DNA sequence: AACTACTCCTGGAGGC
DNA sequence: TGCCTCCAGGAGTAGT
C-alpha cells in the first residue's frame, strides 16, 4: 500500500532519470483512471520535456514543459516502474506484481515513452489509482483544495505543530486522526500502526488525552517508521501480511508474532474499519 | 463532531 | 484440485 515512503522512494528514482527527457509516446489503456482538465488530453504530453518530479502527501507530481502537469495517486495497489532502454528497472509502490515481473503486466494501465527509449509504467491491480492532467499553474490550487496538513516527512514539523493539528480532532480516536490527511499528510495504515507502537500509544487514545511528552514520542515514532520505510524503499505488505526486513515493520501485518520489545504476541484488531496491529502490553487500552 | 457503512476493484489465502 | 467466501485498504460520500 503506497504511503509516503513508497511514493518518495519512486520520486527519488524518477528525479534522477526523468528531468530533461522528452516524451515520445503515451498510452493509456484504462481511460477511467484519468481526470483531465477540459480540453486536455494525455497526448498533449508528446513532445514535452519533464521539468521536475515532486511529491505532496501521497501525490506524485510530474511537471512537463508546455504548462502540463501529471498528478498521480497510487492509492492501494499502484506501482510505478521506470525502465531504461537496456532493461534496467527501478520500481516503487505496491509490490504486486513483483518488481521484477515482466512488463507491461496485464494491469499496466499507463506507459509513457521518452526520447532515450526509457519508459514509465503505471501498474495498478485494483484500478483505484488516479491520474490528473492539469495545467502546471493549477497544481497549487489543486493541492490547496486537498487541504493537506503538514507533510509527515517535513523536518520542520515540531511536536507543538503536531499537537496543534491533533487538537483539531481532540476527541476522536488517535488512529483515524493520524490517517486524516488534513491533520498530517502522508501516513497510511501501516505507518500509523508502526508509529503508535513506537510511541507505546493505543490507537483508541484521543488526542486530548496525550501529554506533551507523548505527542513528542508520537512524532519520533512517525519519523522512525518513515525513516525505516524509506531506507527499505517501502515496507512490503501483500494482502495484509508483512515480510519484515531488518525487523521492520515491527507489528503491522504480524499478528501472533512476538512484540520486539516485550515478547507479548502482537494482536490484530479493527479500528475505524481498518486492520490494526498492536502490542497489548506496550500499548495499554485506554480506560 | 464522530462514527459506521458502503463504494470503487482484483487477487491471494483459507476452508472444505 | 477447485470452488467459495473473506479480506486487504485510500479516500470519498451518505447516513446515523
């Protein structure tokens, strides 16, 4: 499930290879994924040059010459691969199909070809992903409409800022609040579970109940989870089951496994309709 | 304000 | 082996 680290990982790959490249062909095989501004078509990208590869929250932002921007949301199962003419491939996002599987896959919905023979492929098994084609000048307004909170990866985010954001939903349950992109942008189900575990906070705690120290621990936990995710190029979770690498993730997708801190079996429960993993000893249920 | 349920969709896993 | 059901979840929306 692509969250901030998965999107940031692929953004860094693309930033290294795409700027300066000219589009020679675009093929969209699943038209419903695209929402284009009136009068715009993906074919408008042909002949344009990639100017920049950005990210806001879980959105990947591709800026092209000719006042064109492609905004991509990978949702649950989106995957982006860049393949060079010699077949070298870098992938990010959902790990199904496998990153080394033959491409295009039957669920590869978008292929963009560049003047060096490289291709950018968007594959999405569940077809929830979204592509938006807008004028570059419209991107700030598009992002403003989303009303995103501070980026979870922003080093300038302080415990005080996080506390202020959390207070906007002071009496709601902590986990759904952290999943709310207008509170803090970029977290999804996996990283919220990991951050709460790290901070020893039960997902049913409320923001109002958090001490300043607990909020600071939560921010540390968010950063710790994101850092490990980035270092691994994203956590590999397939059908809710984790494949831990170097001990991460520590609880998400690991029901029954021993808590890395105390050995108590990790418990799976549901919070706000989301599968939720926690250590019942390290993260005591609120009264 | 907060919460639940439903929607989009496919494929992997488990039961029998 | 194979059919069936359940489940995964980002995010929007509708209803309580």
